[in-house]
C-alpha cells in the first residue's frame, strides 16, 4: 500500500511539472500568453502570445500576424502587422496605438495569416493601463502636536479619469537628504480622494511623494518629491 502511495505521489509530481508547459504550448488559435507593463510609465504594455498548434507543427505556414487592439466598447484602435513569423511579442505604446489612455481597459488578440491566403482569428486577452502620475503635490495645514511632533496635510491634483474610482493613494515621507531614512509610509483610500493627513512627524524639514494604486489596473508612478518644513513657532 505504501509503495502504491509513493508511486501515485511521484506521478502527480510529474504531472504538476509538465502540465503548465503543455497548457501554454498548444492552442487551437493564437492565444495571449501575458500582458506586462513595459516601463515605469502607465501606458506601454508588452503583449506576448503563442501561435496556434497548426502553425507550430507546420500544418499551416504563417505569412504574418496582425495584433488587434480594441477599447472597452470593442471599437478597433489598431491592427499592427508583424511580418517576422518567429516574433511572439510586441510593445503597445502611444506611438503605434495613439488612442491608448492611462487607467483604461483594453482587449487584444493576435490573428494569423497564412501563405495560402487564409487566416485564423486569435483568442482575446485583456490588459489594463496604469493610473497616471500625480501632480501639483503640496503640503498644507501644518500644525504642532502636544508632544512637539507635527501633523500635515498632503494634497495633489486628482486626475479626471480617477474621479469616482475607489483606489489607493500611497504616500512616503523621508528625510530630505537621505531617501532611505523612512519617516512615514502609508496610504489613503476612497473615491474622489486628493489629500492625506499625516501625523506624528518630527518637526523638521522633510519631503513627501505620492502615487495612485489600483488592485486591477496596477500602480502608478511616484510623483516628484515635495520638500516641506515644520510650521513656524508662534
């Protein structure tokens, strides 16, 4: 009985190793394998795909791919021709897809075109561009606390396309000449949020930066650092 259990366990272990590679290696039509941010900026996205099984095994001879990008209404934004049939990825940018916007959802698929003038439509995939970089960061309402620390309010200009969206706004406070000396690191969350109140800060010169973050759309770029001083003593 014990030897049977060991054998079964070994077989399951083998299956757990080989199954993922088999699942991503073969497809009835071109299929989106991954969509990943291509840089720290919110829009550029690298799309990687796998070709159909008939293209991979030589049943059909590829002539080229066409990468089709659509918005959330299924309107076509771009159809990008890839003539190198060995290519399996492309980076979507504002240059090759001018209508891409920050903090938006898109559909992408890769169609195959063959040398016999036939074609095959690929399976759809979804990708999300990240929130925009926050700007106009400023520090207001600086007050002393009873223990000598200070409380400040950090404000920023809320981008129009983030209004009415429940997302996180991260902030980080450090010493002005040493970014590794962390003073505060937290977030505010909600809809129509354009500020965060930060307490228990040492009464001295500091600097702060903020960013927007969404569970589905990803993390935006940090804003520029904003330096601020303690309030003047009365």
